C-alpha cells in the first residue's frame, strides 16, 4: 500500500478542519443571535464588518409527504408547486432511460467525488 505523497492524509486533515470550522461557526452564530436579542437589535458591529440579524419563518414539512402531496393534487396546485427531481432524473439520463428528445437537451461531463474512510 503506497502513501500517495500524503495527499489523502492532507485531504482528510482539511475535511476534519472544515467540520471543526463549521461547528465553531454554528456556535458563534448562536452567540451572535443571543447577543442581538439581549441588546434588542438587528445589527451588531465588529471592527471591520457589521452583521445584520434577521429572524424569519422557516417551514418544516412532515417527513412523510404523502398527505401534503395528495392535498396539493386535490386542490389543483400540483403543477404550480412541483419541480424536476434532478437527483432521480440524472441517473435516468445517464442510463439512457429517457426519450431521445430529453437526451438531446442535456449533456454529460466527467466529475469526481472523493470520500474518506478509516483504514
């Protein structure tokens, strides 16, 4: 088993660092929100930047979407709110499981995905 010039180890180190940074970012975000609430303000200032804090409503959909999809269809809203599922359509295009008309409107290119696993 060769070491591959330390590239995998460096990639793993960066992935780990990225996770640490994302965790620290989430913690800081929560502290900023708490401070803004405490000060009853929507703007906080640093030395070089200002931070705008806006509260908004986020919709949480049920895990089982069967009922909501059924209601949307019954109320004639399905066409308005439905969209293409690219995660399902892409493999069908790659496998040639769609019509030639659809294939001609798309193109394929090579891409790479890296994943790390413990040895």
